[in-house]
C-alpha cells in the first residue's frame, strides 16, 4: 500500500471513530430520555388509576343515596 492510501485509511478510521463516539453519546441521551418518559408514564398511570377509583367510589355513593331516597 502506498503512503497516501494509508493516510486515507487512517482518515476514514478516525471519521468512523468520531461517528461511533457521537452515536454512543446520542444513544446514551436517548436512553436517559426514554427512562424519563417511562417514569412519567408510570406516574400518569398511577394518577389515572387513583382518579378512576375515586370516580367509581363517588358513583357507588350516589347510587346508594339514590336508593335511600
């Protein structure tokens, strides 16, 4: 291989290394964002379940008041 071919190969390898490093950082950032969204989803599911159980309790109470009256 000629010296210029080695230089081109080295340049391409350096570009690949930089790309891999960038993609690793991006991947880590995306995983962190996904974890945050998963936590938010769990929080909202819990909040929704609490609201649903409260509404169901209110409906039962209203039905019992209706049957008393």
